[in-house]
C-alpha cells in the first residue's frame, strides 16, 4: 500500500463501511510502519489489508474487498497473504482481530481459516446515533 493508492482505497472504504477509516487513519498506519498490502488487477484496487505487529503477534486492523469484487475469494487471498507474511517475515506466533458481531460473512471466513472466538468487546464499534456494537475477538496460532 502506498500514499498514491489512498484515493482508490478511500473510495472502496467509503462504500464498504458505514464508519470507514479516514485518509488520516491510513496515512498514520503507513507512517507507523504497519504492514499494508493491496490486491490489484492492473491499476484497479480490488482489496487491501492493514495489520500491525506487536512482538510475536500480528493484529489485523482492516481487511476490505471492494463490494464490486466480493464473493470471488479475494478476502481469502488477502488473509492468506497476511498469514504468510506473519509466519515467514514477521515470525509471529499469533494472529488477532476484531470483527463486528453482525458481520456473519467475515466471521465465517475467519472461522473457515482457523480463527476462533476468544472473547468479546462490548460497545466497541460505532453503529449510529451513539449506539455501539459488540466486537468479536478472534485469534489463531500461526504455528501448529
């Protein structure tokens, strides 16, 4: 992921989420050295992820596929790339993430990939008008 791709990324982010990341969120992640990858088809951004490493753990902060390209296995491809990087470059032991309790599609993807629910963070995600939604905390060991 580069600053030059942020316009395309923000277009996807704003369509995909009711509470999207801002340009500043992405720019801060890049400046902080977080691991961020983009899946491209030519010059077209199909999806992306941002993750941060803390010691022997990697925390997935954002994984998004353009709504125009969902249902094609691209989220699985991105998650696979993250796991490969986490194991072989970051030498991490664990992968962590939070997902909205209502996001059944993402939860099924993560469970299929081997992540398991290990907790919940009540009132974590904004919904609307001051309401908040529970985040499901998921994790998996990256090494058998």
